[in-house]
């Protein structure tokens, strides 16, 4: 499961990992967040990120 792998490799909480995993699985064009842990995890996967 993608969210479990994200939590193993990043300091993410459960729901944060689910958000990033959904963005990966749905092939999102852009991931928008103000959570630095989510931003770092998304960037590691190659998703384009916008910080708010």
C-alpha cells in the first residue's frame, strides 16, 4: 500500500500519508499544502508541489 510506504520513508501522520498517496494514485498535476512533512514527501515522489 502506497500510504504505508510513505509513512515508512517519511515522518508523516496517517491522514497526511493518505493525502499524498491519493495524489500519487490519481496522478495529480499539482499537490498544494501548507504542511512541511507532506510537502517533503510529495516532492520525494516527484509530484509538483505548491506551498500555501
